[in-house]
C-alpha cells in the first residue's frame, strides 16, 4: 500500500472520530444507503489502521482471504469476486507479489490469463491477518451484542446475495 492510501485511511478515521450524529442531516440519518456506506467507511478506516503495521490494506487482506479459501484464482475472477476493478487489482497484486505473499503465473491453458495463488509466506500470514481483522471488527462493533452482530452479518450477507443474484 502506498503512503497516500494510508493517509486517506487516517483522514477517514479522523472524520469518523470528529463527526457526531447531530452533524448528519435528518434525511441522511434516515437513509439506509448512506448509513451502510458511512459505517463501512469507518470500519475500513479502523481496519486499515490495524493492518498498517503489516504494510497491507483491507483490500489486500480480502485478496489473501479469498486465496486462502480457494488457493488459485485468475486475477480477473478474483477482481470480480471482490469488486475490484482491473487496474486496481493489478496494483494490489503487484504489492502482494513484491511482499512475496502471492505469486502470479501465466495460465497454462490460456496465456492471456494470470493465475494468482498464495505463497508459503502468504499462507503463514493468514492467521495473523485474520486475528487483526477480527479484533478490529470486534472493537468497532463493541456496542452490539453477540446476537446483534450475528444478525447484522446475516442481513448483510442476504442483501449481498440478493444483489449478486439479481444482476
């Protein structure tokens, strides 16, 4: 991750701490879309801060997690799965490859396709990244009960699945 990406995360976190619900117009407080986006922004900033010592971002972590579940993805399929555009995906994979956490190889069946997989070093880092992300999430969701956290996860998953299957 470049320094400018960390600075953006710092700015987002600073805004999250400085803003107050009374600063948000009523029309936005009643907007599920605004609230989902705003809460996601704050969680990303918190997670980015927690991952910063490792030199990776939440997007890098999501790539590592996806690869840990399936081992090999084409670079394009990985981007589609995670909602990362082609140009950004190249930059994220370049960074992870430079850190020796992933390897990228030309697909034997289609030379236009790059396959991405975790290296041994990447596999070894997964547990630490997972713990950092879970701790950041736990701190962020501290005001929810365990049941509320589980319910929120189920609702968000349902919304995601419905959206994916729609279009």
